[in-house]
């Protein structure tokens, strides 16, 4: 019976609502007016009552409950709204009760209901009051006069209100007006469906926990009872760390499982949930660590690094991904307390600046492995410091904030190139063919790994000339991805240069390579992983040739090679990633 | 694929590293992503022979199969139905191995 939807309202109603004029206000005002009238003289009031009666007689079909009560004053007769509010006033007792009930209902509601829901309910409640109080349906079974044909009829459940409003229609008039009296009101049904929807969402939230999740819970519960796990070898320990990190569920509680005084080496692949106290604990419980790696160590701050300065005296290699919070003084004191540091691998730190770099060089002169990847402040001024590291063997300066210049990188290679084994200068977009010739070709004969991804100024001829001239002794990893203009000449030269030792090759996005040169990759007998994504010429035959030719192959990535189809040949123990149409095959 | 296979009503054998084997209905085995991949590809030996080797010792494999059965029976359960906690059935001794 209740109508929860507030229908279209007249401009006046809307206007009054905006001004905050409600029926209580009008009621008060009406009472004041009546008092004034009574003071003025009784004759006026009696005319008012008379007027009221005539008014009702004119309307004819007003419900029983309304007759015989005082109507609104003549002041407000001109507006429909005022009439309504007048009616409201008569019903104020019932309305009040309803209001109370709805308030109770609201109070019972949970706090977690979202804002939108609340708002919706608030609206509903309001319209409920209005509609109910304006249309009090006479009780079923009572006799009524039809407002159209003026015949008497009995009220039933299906009796419809006349439109325009005053009064009710008898069954035949209701039918003839085109409306179906037996039609169920639409609004309640809508409401129901909303409720159903809500229960469905609740149902979907109930998902069975995964086995891994359950296991981690059990492990965390029994973490203090280390005996229950039995003796765990270091290999298994690493597997467990990986499993926990993969689910981002390495917490301060279960991390203690991996701590031991005898530990020399800890790798944490996801330290997102390790907060500063936990990281301090790590150092205190593993005082003999020589190598420490923490990925996603966003919680690492100055205080933790300061505690490491004292509690990890034996540390020689530290690898951190994302220590954003550590500031310059903390880095400097860390370097000062670890003069024996041999490996410093830092990935993503916006605060690491020239001062830190000079402190690193001053205090840790025995660095052999240096990574400053995605360091925003890295620029040419860092490079003289780097070249003064006498024992440097592995250097990674990829993805800097701004590219270093040709000449300054070459000067580093001139100093340290002879002993360098690993070099990564990806994303230094100022480096081009000239750098290859004057830098790498001239000074780095012993490179094992060379990564020069995303150097857009490389040209096909320049790279080809470089590989023709270069004779690296043990190059095993080569990555020159995303060099769009390199291809048809450079690839044969590359293979001639390094085919015998190459185990990892990435020539992603070498757009113009030819089938003939790609097939030649097959002669690289040591090849294990290969990325030939976005090489347009790669097709099933190229894949087949490579699979047949490289006995040690483990992985091929061929994303974006449209000519490779689902029918392309496979080989046991070789993962082939990025075959486009195989997605559709799997779907069947 | 026969109709029996489509209904998940035929039997699959899951073998452990140390020679034990567990026979379960196909629709139970399919609760595991790994086993599903093994069984779905038509030309895999596992799919043809209906035998899936699991590289774990028997105790762990048994618990794994038990979980699959648990998942199969409660995955589509009524929302108001009480779902027992599987965590109670995992012995802490094998939890780590199960996790890996």
C-alpha cells in the first residue's frame, strides 16, 4: 500500500521545500493566525467555518475522516499546497506516530550502509509521510460516493483514487478511465528487486578461501611453534618465502620463521607488509647477514636504516626496491658504517642525490656491484664519482630521470670499462650509435651482459657497424629492445658477433628484421631465453627453425607477432608466450 | 569429448610422487587450475590417460585432494548453509609444503 516513490511535484511545492517551509511551520503560523482572529472577533471565525463546510459540499466526495474538521484559512486557499498542509495538520497525530516509527527504523539500521543508501532512505521516508498524509484511504468496506458518476459504492482493496485527485472512483468508472484496477502498483515491486539485488551481492562475497590462504593462516597460527614445521632446508626456505611473497602475505608474524642467527642471506620478494619495527627486528635477529634483499620496502625509513648501521656489521651486499622514505643523512651514515660494502643495488629512490653518491664512493670504495636504477636525480655529475670506484664490475644506471650525455658515460667506460662484466644503460635516450662506437666498442671487451633497451636514436647501420667491429669474449646476455629503426642489417651482424656465447637475447620491437636473419638465430646453440616480440616478420617457420636449432631453449616471447598462429609448432619444455590466437583456442 | 566427461562424472587418477594414487570424479579435479589445464588440452598425455601426476608426497597430495573435494561440495552451496572451516583440517606439519 505504501508508495515509496516521490512523484513529480509542482514548482510551488519544490520552491517551498527549498525554502524549508514544512507543514509544522505552516501549522504554527496557522495557529498564530487563528489566535489573532479569535482575538479580533468570533464572527470572523464562524464565517470561516461556514466557508469550510461549503467548500466540502462542493467537492462532494471527500472521505469521511476529513469531514467536520477545520479547513485551512482563506489566506491560503489560493494555493493547492496550503490545502494539503491543512489536511496534514488534521492528521498530525497519525503522521507523528509514523514519523516516530520511521525514526526508530532508521536508528536500527547498520552504520555500514553506504551513503547513497542512506540518502535514498531519507527521501523515501519523507515522501512516505507526505503521500500517506495527503491520501488517507478510507477503510475497506465503507461506503463512498464515486467522484465521477456520484453513485454510492463499497470501498475495496482495488478501489482507485480519482485523477484529478479529490475522491475515489467506483469500479466501472475506474475501468472506463482506462486504468486497470487489478494492476499491482509498480513501486513496491521495484523496491523488492533492489532488496533482492542486495542479497545477491552478499552471496557473491562468500567465496571459499584458497588452499594457499588457508595454509598461510595455519602457518601464522603456529609460527611460534617452530618445531611443528620440522627442519627446513635453505632451498625450501626460499621457496616458502617466494610462496608467501607471491600472495603478499609475508607479515611481521610469519617473517620470523625465516630468521636465524646463522643466516647469511635473506631475500624478501615482497616486503609491503613489513613495517619499520619488523624491519628493525629483521636486522636484530639476523646479525650475521652478509647479503640482504628486500623488494617493495616502502616502509623502510631513516630509523630502520640507522638501526641497520649498527646491527648488521657484516653486510656486504644490499639490494632494495623502493625505499622512498630514506633521506640523505640516513644513507650517508649507513655508508659510513659499512665500509666493506661490495654490492649496493638501489631501485627507485627519489631522494638519493649527489651527496649520497659521493658518500658512497668515499666510504665504500670496494664496491663491485652498483645499481642506481630509476633514480630521479641521477645525472652527469654522478658519473665522475662512479668512475672512481676502482673495483667496479657491474654497473646499472638504467631509467634515469634525465639521460646522461654521451661523453660523460664514455669517460666512465674509459676508466672502468676493462673490468666491467655487466652494463645496463637502458633509457638513456641521448646515447646513440656514436656511443656504441666510442664507448662500448673501445673500452669494454669483457662484457657478459649488455642491456641498452629503449635507446631511440640507435640506427640500423650504426648498430650493424658496431657488431661487425666488436669482438666480446663472453657475451651471454644481450638486450637492445625497443630500437625501432634497427633491424635488417643489425641482426645478422649481431649473430655473427655473439652467436656462440649468447644465452639471453632480447630484440623486442626490431621492426624491420627479415625472415632470413631471424632464422639464423637458430645457430645460437647456447640460447635459453629469447624475446622477438613485435618483430613483424616472425612467423611459424621462424619459430620452428629456432625451436629445432637451439637445444637449450627454455622460453620464447613473441608478443605482437601477428603471423604466428595457434598452429605454430611447440616443443617440450619450451614456453612460448604471446601467440595471439591461442587465446581463442583455449576458450573452447 | 563424451557426455560423461562433460558432466564431470568420470574418474580421474591423481598420483603422488611416492606412488600413491587417488581416484576422484572429474568435476572435483577440475576445481584446481593446474589440473584443469592438464585435463583440458586434448593432446596432453594427462587428458588422454586421465592420470595427473602431482609432484608432492602422499600426505600432501591427500590433503590437496581433500581440499578439492571440499571446494567442489561447498563452492555452490546455499548462502545460508554453514560452511565448515577447512583450516582446522590442515595439520601444521604439512602446511608449509601444501603452501608451496
